[in-house]
C-alpha cells in the first residue's frame, strides 16, 4: 500500500470515528480483494473504500462505481461475513471516503454513504404531490 493510501486510510478512520462510527478493521484482505475500512454505524456494518489525491490539479478522486467494482466489493463483504458469523444478522452498507490533500497535514474529505444502494424513499415529483382536494377525497381511516 502506498504511503498516501496508508495516510488516507488512517485519516478516513479518524474522520469516521469523529462522526460516531466504530472502526473495526482497516485494510481487511481476502481472496476477493481488500476493503479499506470495516466499521459500525449504529447497527449497520459499513464497508468503506478510501481514495486520495495529493494534488488539487485534478480535484477529488472519482466516485464512479463500475459493475466490476460493485461485484468485487460485494464479494469482499461476503467473505468478511463468512469469517465473522457474529455480524451476519445485521444490515450492511457500502460507503466511499475521498480525500484531497490541500496542504501539509490538511485534506478535504468527501464522505458518500450507501454508494451501491438506492435511497429508501424516492421523493415524489411536485406534480404528483397530493393537493388538498386529493386529500379530502381519501376515505376516512376505519
């Protein structure tokens, strides 16, 4: 692991801990690959990939996720769960933390939660929002 990646993973771990996460492991490896951080966010087990750049020339590292990346991350999570049966009965999530070094011992952090999932509730378009007349037409609760 490069020095930048090692420092970025440590910084991301500290950031997550300050946000209330409990970091369980860093740099967890298996045959399917590696996850940079395994943490708990309440009752949710979170697999975090960390990316970093040491120059502002190209901005933040990309947050795109190809089908191959998704498959690899899911396989790593399955391997982790198979080795840790005590955590298999809980929800899991995949997050990304991107760091952009802006000076000595300074970085900007971008934390993306649930990067492989969809929001639980999709907001309705404004045209689909019920109006007062629509609500008056609803049957009363029994």
